C-alpha cells in the first residue's frame, strides 16, 4: 500500500514539475518543428517534390515526420532520465532515498513519470502533424502511440540507468555524442533504407530505433520496410531490456 | 513495537555498539558506543569532518556499517532498515525540498511516500504547518521562500509521519544568527509538542549549548566527551580568567586553592577557577602586571579546546572524509 502511494507520489511529482515548467515544453517542441519546417522543407524541395517515388509518393516532410516524432521522444526521455543527476545534486533525491520504499518502486515511479512527459510531448507533435500532411485513422493513432510508449519507456530507462551511475553533468556531452545522435541519425529517421551503402545498411539494421521508426511510419503513412510484427516485437524487446537494465542500475545505486 | 528492552534498559531509543565506518583507508567513525534516551535532545558536536554526518547516515540506514551494531527504536539498522526508516524523520544538511512545488505539495508527496494513511494526510499536513507557522505560505512555491522558511518546511516534513526520532543534520548551517535562534525555538517547540527524540549534529557551540540536553563531543570519529553542556563546562571550572602578562608568577597562582588549572601560551595566561568571580582581585595581585584581563564563563568551545588542543572553528572547512560522506549521494 505504501509502495503504491509512493509510486503515485513519484509520478505525481514528475508530472507536476513538467506541467509547471511550460518553457521547457515549448522549447522542446521548437527542435522538431525546425527539423520539419527548415530541414524537411529545405531538403525536401530538392530531393522529393510532391509525389517523388524516392519517398513512396509522400512529401519529404511527411516522410520524416515519424522520424522527428522519434527524435522528440528520444531527447525528452533520455534527458529526463539523466536529469536524476540533478536530483541527486540538489538533495531532493536524498529525501526520496530515505523513504521506506523499494528501489523497484523508485524506478517505476520515475520511469512512468518520464513516459507521461514524453507522451504529452508526442501528443502535441501528433496534433501538429496534420499541418505536415499526416492524417490519422482509428488504427494508425493507437499503433503510433504504442511505439511512442515502448520508445519512451526504453529510453527513459536508458537515461535513468546512465544517470544513476553518474555523479556530475560532465557526462552529458558524451551521452549526446555517443548515444543520442548516433541512435537518431543511424535509424532511417531521415532517409529510406533502400539503396544504402553496405556498412550503413548493416548499422541501421542493428539499431532498434530503426524498427520503431519503421513501425510508426508504417502506421502513419503505410510505408513498411520490415514486417509490422517484427517492428512491434523489437519495440517491446527494446523496452523490456532497458527497463531491466534500469531497474538493475537503481538497485546498484548507492544511497 | 517500540521501546523494546535492549539489554534490560527501557526507554533507550538509540543504541550503538562499536559502530564503525571506513572509507578505504580512512576511519570516519571509529567504534562509537552511544545510548540515547527517549525524549532527549542529543547533540553531536564536532568540527567539519569529525564523522557526525557519517554516523547519522549510518543510523538512518543511508550508509552501510563497516563494523559494529546499531539499534534505532528497537530495530537493527542492518536487519530492519525499512522499520528504522519509518521510525525516523530526517532533515538534511543541504535544502532538500522541491523548489518548483509549493510547500503543501512537498508535504503531500512526503505523506504519500512515508505511508501516512489517506484520511489523516490533510489533517497531519495542517498540524505540522501550524507548528512551524507556515500555514499562510503553504500554497506558494518553495522557490519564493527564505532560507529560514525552507528549513522550517523541512522540519515540518521530517515530522509529518509522526516519527519517534528526528535527525537534524546541521539544521542551521548557512542561516544568519537571528534566523538561527528562531529555528532553535521551533526545534524546542517540536520536541515538547510532538514528544519526539531529537538527534542533532552541529559545529556551532551555541547551538549545542542552548538546545541540547546532552552533548557528545566528536573528533576524528571518536567521542571524546559526553555529558550535559552545563557539566561539560563545569569540568573546566565555574569561570575563567584570560590575561596578558609578562613573566607571570604561575607557581603562585597554581597554589591557590580555588584554581583548577593554569595554562600559559604566547604570553597569554588562562586560569580556570572552581568558583565564580569573587577571587579575581587576589588572582590578579599574584599574577603580576596584566595588560589585558578577561573574566568569563567557560563555553563549549573552551571544552573542545581543552580536549583537543584546537578550536572547533579553526578545523579545516571540508576534509576528505566529509567529501567521502557526501559521495554516498553523488
């Protein structure tokens, strides 16, 4: 009972803080909009005018929309997780660590809080999607949200796992350079996976986010490179593996 | 559940036996035996890096023990950490309230995390807010609070789940003297109205002196003296004279019946008297030509000086050990 209300407390705190810091919500929407408007509009005018076969008959902006959605969730989630370093610095987290709660509860409360934040961000972006040529159906929306959730749970857990072992912000740049950006650019978020040079083909196929983007693009635009079942399976696996790693990291974290 | 007889003694709420913490080669807490009675305000006084926070963290189950045993509210800290945590309230050295949330929200979260029953939450939050006079500011964000108000909020939070013991780690660190005295009043009020045992660490002598029923003086991880502040000072005598004298007649002074102890250092003589100031005339006559004389009652700082040969304040600001101790949250 106390674990359950503790879980609720941790979730409640994250959502309150998120909703109260409106500037953070707005600024985190600017990045995806720049990608869609500037990058998508600019590059799209050369590579894929209306109905270009390279992008399966959709505009380049629409083509990269699922990728940009993935980017938003990736950034929000990972940095939410890493933010635990700050919690530890300002001692707020000490108050949480001294509470009679299990580490599993701490982890799941934090993780669900992060997922809620990411989901709210994604929801705003999905609404804006209609301006970039995305239309929704009764099935496409739930499937997209399924992928967003798997993605968010997995990457929040990844961020929490890294953050729980870090002692300062110095590692943030490293995470950005060696985790976030490669995962994003090597995922097929911005280009079709056909006609890639061999090495890039291999790398993208090893990146689990490739399948998550594919699943979202399939649901929203009907463009699948892989089987939807494979996409869903890898998304679930990605989530499960990182939740397990994150839980383990929390157990190991010194109080 | 509470007050289990520990070795036949009732009302012993904290007991440690040979409790020790080592960080690599450094012994931060060195075989400390401590017995604290229910209802006491007990002080751990010592310079930064003496091992106070490390000791407190072990009792709060935040740090594992290297050696020894400790019982808090009858629960062993190694075997029943969860029961220990439910028995204690903790106020940390650094501010630990959430700035983005309001005071009320901070308390509400704490109530949820510490399992305060649903039907009691609001009432209990009201009670503790009343206790620290923060009711009218409860719905403002903590960001807008002054340092003293934040401390008060954290005191209230520590009491929310009706703990048997409240741990206060340097509760007035970084506050101005006026606010500090104000916080002392609140701590005394909590102790009376909530009937809670208070264990407090401090390196302010005035704080230990005015608040604590008993004080353990700690240096280099060991207790070097333990008694009430009055008795600790009494051991040095009722009053002391400091005088600057060239070629003082120390032997003459030492022979006087009411002189406890005489020290001479760098031309300054310190004389501890077993009685109050009525012999000052005689002492000065025998001493020689004094260019400066001060008569006062001994303070805990004098006690510390006597025991360790150094002043509490002059101890290094932050030693390696204290950084290690902080490392547990980093």
